[in-house]
C-alpha cells in the first residue's frame, strides 16, 4: 500500500474539475492521504461559472464559494496559466503524477454546415458568450449590434441566455459583472428584435423551464410565439412528453395567446424552422429559413416552404463540442474522450492512470451540479484503482519537485494567491462603480496582478 | 411551512445528502438525475428543519412564506413534481 500521499493532477478548474478535487479531498477513510494539483489554462479558475453563466444570473455564480472552500482544503494547489498540450504533454503529466483527471470541458462549438456561415456577422454563440463574460481569448471580438434584428439559431439554454442579454435593459446589465467592453457595446446596441430558431418541434426544445420562463419576465419585451408552430393535441398524445416538457409547452402556449403589448423590444420564438443559408456580399444581410413539419416518428422533415429574415447578426447556439488533446484518444463524432466509468480508453492507447470527467467525458449536457455526480463516479473509479494498486506509483514527483517543474516550463505560473489577488482587485474595481466585479479580460493585465514579477505582465 | 427550491438551483444535491427525511429529489442515484433541471422538495414530507438551506451553495432554498415574489410559482412546481411521479410519462 502507498506510504506517501496519492498525487493527483486535475486538468481544468471548471465545475467538473473542482467537483473532482472536492471529492478527492473529502475522502474520510482511506489508508493514504491525497494531494490534488488543479491545472488551468487561464490565469483564472472556475471555468464556465466565470466565462459561461450569464451575468444576470449572479445567484448561480455563488457556487464559486463552494469551489473556494475546496481550494482551502489541505492538499489542494492551483496552477494557473498552464496548458496541457502547450507547456507539457499527457505522457509527461502521467509520469509526474499517480493519476490525472482531464476535466477540460468542450471548448469548441458545432457548426450549422450551411452556406454563408463564414460571412462577417455570423458567429457562434460561444464567441458571443465568452466575449460578454470577459474571457481573455475573446475580448478583442466585435459584434455588429447596429442592425435592428439579431437571429439566434438553436433551442438550448445558451440560445435563451444570448437572447436575454441582447434584450436586457441597460440599467439591469449595469448591475452585473458583464465585461466592460460588452456593457459599452450593448449600450449602443440598436437591436430591437431577437428571433430564436428551433429546427425541431417545441416538444424537443433543449432549454430548461427556469430559463424559458425567465424570458417572460423581461421588462419591456414582447414575446411572440405563433400558435400554429406549437404541437397540437394529436402530436402531444403521440409523443407522450414528460412533465418537464409539458410545462415548456404550457408556457409557450400561454405566450402564443398573448396580445403583444407593443413594447419597444421583442423576442420571437420560431419552431420547426431550419436555417438554410446566410446571404450577403461580405456581411450577412439575410437568412433563409425552411419550414419543417413533424413526422409520425417524432422527427421533422422539410415542407419545401421557405422564408427570409433580414439580419446583420446571426449567432448559432447549436451545441458545444469537445476538442482533442494530442496524446489522448478522442471520439471526433461525439467530441469526447472515450472512457469506461471515467477511465480513459484502454491500456494500449492511453497513459495508465488517466481519467476524464465533465463534458469531455459525457458530452456537453446537464447543468453545473450534473458534474458533481459525474466527478464522483470518476473519483470512485480512480480510488478503486489506487486501492487495488493498479496505478503507476513509481516515478511520481513530489509536490515540491512538480511545482519547480511547472515553474521551469512557464515562469508566469499563477498560484492560488495570485488568483486571490486578481479576485480582490476585480471586486475593488467593481465596488467603486456599483458592480459586483469588473473583470479584467486581458491576459497581460491578469498576469501583472497575479505574478508581480511577470515578464508578460510587465510588458 | 415547508421549504421550496427555486430557480437558482444548479442540481448540486448537497440538500439531498443532508435531508434527514429523504424528501428531496431527484438525487444522484435516481434515474432522472442526469436530465434534472433542478431539485424539488416534497411539501407533504418536509419537516421544516432547514438543514438543506444551510448547505445549498447557491441559496436556492426558501421557506414557502419567504419565497421572493418572482419565484412564487416554485411552491407549486415543487409540489407538482411529486404529484406527477408515478403517472404514465412522468419525468
């Protein structure tokens, strides 16, 4: 049995990685201690809690306090600004640690695969969300908000988040932690209408009830749903939707029967409406949409009828997609690392002691807490392997040696105290302007605070 | 008055782990967990101990009498979740 602490690296400081760290560090009855190093590509932790959750959902962001309490546990260390693939590879990492858990999420996005998708003014919703949330990789992006109408393709929570942020009154956005550059751009926005397109029937909307209902609570916004696009009793009876889906249909039906109040802004929800092509010379000018109809099997088929929507901004929110890491197996169709109960691949094509959790394990589904269970399952598999001595215990570096090795690879390593300095600074900046925080979106700025002697930060 | 889980819920299920009467659902071992939008409290079994309130990382749980105005409907939603279970086509 192991006579030193079990040393585990977690790659990614988002919810699945932090839940995994929490499960590892809260094991009461093990014959050995556990030490966890969480590695993060950015100088800042918490993944999509910081860069994905909408700024007008501050209550959900409170989960960061749970991650902070995990970070305060003995045995926890944070190494920010370390990227697996850039600073070191999976084989090396596996040598340095007894076990490695990949919790890298799904940084890519799916494409619609339609003509004109690359025109200016056509973006993935991920880009837009990352931009308004101050993700350093997206702070230089520009979105054309000068037209009157935006179109959002997709029917998940991200589609609704994006529509809501585009329609929220400025005085409500001001009180959030939305990135300053986005606040400024949205203040000048002339968009008065957001059209949300769902290819399938409302019975297949991937959005959740809380997010859907919230659209109905927006001040100064009319919600428009065409009753003829909602499923009739026969279609509902054929599909036998569960209670969750029934509630979505009830909400949409209620909106479809409302008379628009003539508010200055409006959101149109179109169902059975498939994007076919974007057109324009350099910039998107319009989107052609095909009307679908439901089939008996529960899917949809084109009716052949089409219509056009004039718009200069098209955001596709049709799903995240995981990215491959060189040196690890990958399923490009599903965008996940193949695994069994969180164990990566089989012994032939993956380093021993390599695991996955979160979206890179199961695909981009569920909400924040879904990852708690997902990570618990992975940690259980890892600890079973450790107890059965199936992990490669020889050659593992000590905590001190591994910290020195990271520092040698990247002098601008961000430690947890560095993140705490960023956090304090952002909150201070926020307090001076009546906002929860003012995010610093530039890497150099973040490093300048987190790593006082930083070469990059000093530039 | 029973407690009610409202819209901030992220399905972290710390509440399920501490509930002494097991009246919060769907927990991580239940089949509906992977698709859960939130957790729900059964108002007919809640004993008002508030143990869940303490552990919720996002402050999503309220005494029914103290539900914020915009989340009033969640009292009904929590109750309905348990009423519809067991019926055909339930969540």
